[in-house]
C-alpha cells in the first residue's frame, strides 16, 4: 500500500487534481550533408541515403567560373533519375543548375537516396552542402 501512495504522490498534483507529466518537446530530425567540398573535378559526390527524411535544402557556392550540377534521386530500382528542385530566391524549378550562390529545396519523400551530380566545372571550386529534415 505504501508503494501505491508513493507512486500517486509522484504522478498527481494534489492541489490541482491533475496528473504530472514529465514530457520534453523535440524538433524534427535533421541531418547535415556535404555532397561536394571545394570540388575542382566533375563527380557524383556523396550519395545521401534518405532514411525517413522528407525535405532537402541545398546551398551551392564556390569560386568556379562555370559549373553544372544535376539534381538526381534514386528509388527502389536504384537508377539515378532527375528530381525537380525549387530555387528559393525566385521559386523557379528545374532539374539542374549552372548557377552559384544559390539555395535549392527538394521534396525527397519516398526516395531511397539523393545525389548532386556535378557534371562540369571550370575555373575554381564548388561546394554543395545541405540539410535534410524528417
């Protein structure tokens, strides 16, 4: 009986008659990804495994005078396929970019992985980093 009384004292606020709840709110699961870091040679870069994430935001920057980055996703077949990105500065959409100093966002729900394929680069380096949010 003493154990029951001790338990009730811990879980009930007798003044208000309400149950005490020890809860902690947490934010969404986020993961930082570096697809390319100061890259000077065309390459697929890091392939990011989605693992429950839904949105990907990517920043492209560097010193290169020209670059082409193709946005690609993989699903169950494992085949690389173009995915549509939204440039946040003007909300334009496309499957690749030749720009720099840009931020892009992607819906990656249902994909198994994503990559930022740098198919061309000249005159400097490019960094492509992002954050995935569940």
